[in-house]
């Protein structure tokens, strides 16, 4: 335990946080030491119990009493989070102000991690976080639950292994998780619940992850990584209710997505993101060329962005001749094969993005939607070396998004426009989409 005038684990501090941090916390100082506070709104005065003092430079703590509440504080909207679940961590902040805080986080990440100046970001729209709907609750059409030792499904606790049962999250669509207590699930399993385009519910159980082979005892970080690897490994599926696949519509096309596979959580997100990608590409003013345009859709999943580009009607994308979709998930590619069965303009490639993309035809435009870990330098080197006229980068983690944009900037690509979305209301998460063009073309 570190020694500090600010106190160690269990100590109680009075803090007035002054700004939001990426991850849902607020940042303040006590005796010159930074304190990351969970459960506070910047400007409030709160009593905090220290939960982590492992670093000399900062502490972490949770609010145990609000002494001077913000005018933006509301009664928590999520019963599960109020009882310790790790779902709606900003459910105590009114929606409009929560979006303002998220906008500040985006700008801070772009400046601090991305290295972009105010002049770099002037006029690109980076600080505004757009809503995907009017209501912050009942937006989720896909959720993953844990199962406790008694076979009951519920939300995972915040940074813990326990399962919160009998307290519902505010995010799922009405009725989506109702009545789950009538089922007996396998202890230690995960339960995927999806509402399809018609509102019908589908439930699939994923068998418990295989136990880790015993060896050297890992630290907390190692245990987290080990658990994540176990949950990402192939696991047996059991259909509990509905079908093994769920139908989702975007534009005029329908995808049949396995219940346990990836699809955007917010019902409005796939259409909103596809529409935004098309608008950004249409506004990018690609240089004229005589041959049909070639596009890459990297980390393309089931091909939602590929379909949007092919189905768009504008002066830029009317010239699109082919799209190469690169994806490593066989379930997503299987769904894409069904959707594009009669469209020979789409070529599907299974494999890791960097290796596959290096062998593709030179692109005029690239869309990439990496996982939460971001694209990283190897993929960005491949994309930039291909010299596309425009890149649209989709990011679901603000810090990694800013890092990726900084890497593109090293190759001469600058933001022309950035759109951010409140795709996970009541949480700290933000989805951001950037349009990047070579600096010599201007923004």
C-alpha cells in the first residue's frame, strides 16, 4: 500500500472532481494527488472511499456520499447498476449532460492521446455526441448475461465475478429479459439474448469456458486476460428459446446473424453508422478516375458497410465497382455470404486484416471498424501504404480511436470530419467515426 497524505485503501476523502475521464470516472485532486472517482459528476463535492492506491501518481475511489450534488444528478435509472452491476455506470446523470461529458472526453483523448491541436480539430465536429434516440432506456437488442452457481441468469458485477440477479438493467428492449427466472441455465455459462427485427426474442446458452490450466499464479491483470481468452475460445451452444439465428435489417437488406455472434447493441446503430459512413464518403470529394472504384471493408463483419456503399446513390459511390470485405470471424462471413449471394461485386476474405489486406487490389477508399483494441500500427501501416484517397475509421473505444488517428496522421492523413454517437446511453461508452484524407488535399 502506498503512503500518501491523501490516504490509502479504505481512507475517506472529500473531493470536488473538475473534469470527466475516459471510462466513466471523474477526476479531482487531494493534497496534489490525482483521484479518479467513480459515481461523481464534475463540479460536485463528494465523500469518496479509496479503493486503489497502487500507484504513487493517483488514487481510485467510489462515492459513498454526495455532499453538494450537481443539478444534472438524477435518480439512477438502472436497478441492476444501482445494485452493483457493471452496466449503466452513468445512469445517475441526465442524458443531455452525459453527452456533454462524453464530448469532453472525446476532445481530451484526441488532444492528449492523439496529439491533435485545437486548430487540427476546428470545424470537424469532434466535440458533439449525437443521440441515436430520444430515450436513454430500452435501446438494447443484444445482451450477454452470466449465470450464477444456482443457474440464474443476471448481469455481471462491476469488476467482480458475482452475478446480479433479480435486478433488471434499464437498457434491454421491453420484455427482452423478462421471465428468465423460469429457465434453469448451466452454472458458469453465458446467456446471449437477442431481439430480432420483428421484436421476437432468441436465447442461446454458451457453455462455461474451460478451466484454465493451473500453473504460475497470475496477477489481477493476468487473471482478467485469462478469463477473457477463455470466454473468447470456441464454446458449445444450446438454443434455449427461439432460433439459433436472428434477422436484422439495415436499409433494404436483411442479415441472419447467429444469436451468440456480434451485432450492434443499439437497435438504431447499424443504420445510423452506415448512413454516416456514406455521408462522409460522399462529402470527401474523391479525385476523378476512369476505372470503377475499389473499396476495402476491413473488420467488415457481416458486411453492413459494404452493403451501404454498394446501395448508396451519390456521385462518389455510383462509380464503385467492387468491395473487398476482410473478417476473421467465420460466423460473420457466413452471414455475409447469404446476404451477398447474388452480388458479384463483393469478395469476402477470411483472415487477419493486416495479412489479407496487404494482398488486395489497391483501394480508392477504405472503411475499417476494428474491435475495442483498435487497429494498431501494423494494420494502419498496410492501409496507409495502399494510399487510398479517403479512409473512414470507426472506433468503439475513445482512447484507441485517438491513438489510431495519431498513427494515421504520421502517414499524412488528417481528420476531415468526426462524428460521435451516444450508442450506449447511460454508460460512458462512445462510438466515433472519422473521415481521413491525405493532408495535401486539405480538410
